[in-house]
C-alpha cells in the first residue's frame, strides 16, 4: 500500500492553498513521466501531452477539493489512466458516428445517382419509401431483424453483436447478408410500383 511522505503531504497542502510555485514543482516533476505513461495508451505523443496537460489543469481548478488517499504519484498515474481510457472510449464512439455518417452519405449518393422518375422521387420525399422499408424490416425473421437493428441503429460491430446475441461473428455476417438481400428485394419492388 502506498503511503504519504512528508514532502508529498506539504506539497499537496500548498497546492490546495493555491501555491503556484508548489504546483509548478509538481508539474515539472511529473509531466514527462506521465506523458510517457499516457503514450502507452493513446500511441501519439501530442495526444498524450494534451491529456496530461488537461489533467493538470483540472487538478489546479479543483485543488481545493483535492483529497488523495494514496501516494501523490499513484494518484496522478490513476488520473492519467482514467483520462486515457475516457479518451479512447470517446474516439470509439466518434468513429462509430463517423462510419454512420459515411453510410448515410453513401446511401444518399447512391440514391442521387439513380435515374428516378418524378413519381419515385415524390414517393421518397413524401416518406412512402420509409414506410415500405420499415415494413420490410418488420417482416425479417426475428433474429435477422434483431441483428440488423443492432448493426444499423446501434452501430454495433459484428463482434459486439455476436457477444450480445450469443452467436458467432460468421452467423452475424450471414444474417446481415440475408437482411440486406431482403431489403434490396423490397427496394426493387418499391421501384417497380
């Protein structure tokens, strides 16, 4: 178990009281090793430095509530660990959002590249196609529909879907392929109307 030494205790107390020189000592002592630790998570030194700087900023802004149970070193490394994990989670969410946006743009680009009659364009705009598509999704077999919805609406990866449903990744791929075949068929039927 980590314990405080007197120098750490005095440094923390000084920082809590707003001593900028004490904070500067802390920053100079730990900035470089914390960046080296952060880069093991985020892989880019500029991102690691940003995370460490943000951690120090938050530490200074919340200095009056600073309550360290372990050693100062352990506390700082735990903060960096947590902030790196948060950064990586946010990157994953943003990547899924970006992929969803790319999928939407591709879908609309494909629509725009087709030669539609005025009636089909009017139907798409008025929402008839959405109704037709939702009906086609509802008519998918239960597991196929569930997998499609997890992929399309929750943007889960094949692995995440497989884990959630309790099936193999190959089964997820097969079910999605079937779903897309059915939806393509529904699109072709809609286009013939």
